[in-house]
């Protein structure tokens, strides 16, 4: 039921933004910035790049809000914008390779897994060691708590492909960590 209330509230926020209500966009940013920031940070572990990306994400959301026809699609729409901008930025980074000294223990994790008895540093190192495709699908499904259909929409792939990528990603993470702790797999 919580999902329905949040969806209705998000739809109302979209309408308020589209009507030009001054505080509506601020409320949208306050509600969704932590989750979008966490998503971008998992894809772009360099904090400076992530900060630039998240600013561009919010700018693009603000500019695109009048064109959003279905307020119930807000969450996948925002995540797709974040994904596209992040991937563009990462592609640019691959064209000009640089070395980045990254301490996985310093990467922020916005995660519902806090109740699980998991060594956060080991889990974060495990995630960072995964290829981007697997890291992204795990982040969207587990850390962003999106439904399979929403993950499929964000990644522009069929739901069955999301399931197979999740299966592969969990296997790779299991190898990296030794075994996946109870309660982490869905």
C-alpha cells in the first residue's frame, strides 16, 4: 500500500510542477535526491563525476517535466535520465582513461540492507568489482528497490533479460563475497 501512496503523491507532485507551483520542484528534489544520488554513485564511483552528473540530472528533469505525460512513470523516467547522463559521462571517461584511487569504504551506500548482518565494506567492494551491467541491475533492483518492470523500462530491455542479469549478477557477487548472506537475495 505504501507504494500506491507514494505513486499518488509523486503524480500530484508532477502535476504541481507542471502547473508551475514554486515549491513543488523543491519538494520533488527533497524526496528523490537521496535515491538518485545513490544510484548515480553506484554507477560512477568517482565522487566528482557523480556530483556533476546529479546536477545535470536535476536540470534535465526540470526541463523535461512539462513533457512528462504520465505522472505514474516519474520514477523510471528520472532513473532513465540519470542512467543516460551517467553512461554518457562514463563513455567520455573511457575515451580518456585515467587512474582513480578509490577506497571502496569511502563510497556511500544508500541501502535497505542495513538490517542485514553484512560487512558493508566487503559488500561495497564486491559491488564495485562487478562489471557495470551487473552492478547497475543489482543497484536498481535491491538498493533502489524498483520493480522488475521498472528496471526493464529504465534499461530498455525485456523483463526476462532483467531476471537473467540479476541471476548472473548475484552469482558474480556470490563468487566475490564467498557466499551471499541470508536475506540479501530476493
